C-alpha cells in the first residue's frame, strides 16, 4: 500500500530522471521503477471512498489516466460514447455519465446527455423557456425541465 498516493502521482508525473536516483514516497525507485509505483498509486486512488477523492480515473481503449476532478468542466454523450471536456482538452472515455454522476460532488446531472462540474458553473439562465448553465470556460450547457429543480437546489445549497 502506498502511503500518500496523490503525492506519488504528482512525483511520477513530474519525474524526468532515469529512475536510478529517484525516490518516491520513501520507496527507492532503483528497487521499483516509477511505473510500478505509479500503477499502485493509481489503483489505490481509484478505490478510495469518493468523499476523499480529488482524482478520477479516465479510461479509453488505449490509455488510463488520473485527472484532477477540478480540471473536468463537463461531460456529454456522443453517439453512445462519453466525451469528457477538460480544461486541457477532450477525451472519449469508457466511463458513463451515470458513473460520473455517482462519483458525487462536484458533478451535477443537468440533462439526460450532460453532467457538469458544479465548481465551474458561473450562472444559470434562461432563453425563453429553456434553461442553461454557463460555465467559467464560456461553454453553455442545456438544463432539462426534468432536472431543473435538482440543479437549482444543488446550486442554491452548494450540495454538488
């Protein structure tokens, strides 16, 4: 078990050495290479209780990465696939919108096809009878009539 998996991930991501002199989380990387330590940290972070998690695992057919939850702006479905929009780009992932919603705070289901990160919501507005949330990135995401009451409550109470 890795004592501080988030610190390990930060160290591994910033490590540019050949691992001969690298020490991560008190483990001499000469004995265990960085990728082994990183995989152990990934597995541990992915199974932590959601109340403590600041990272979320995003997988697709070719890769697996841990992304800081605060970097995710929103996610939507595109042709039965989930597209996650982050501050640094978009990723198609195997995770469903329901899994993001069940991750809990700060994700809010705003529409059958959309989940937003409540920390990035700037305002809730209306165009005619259609509601939408504006994100601090400038993206405008529709809010369905069915989800409107829950979205209003989550934003009002800060329970996202």
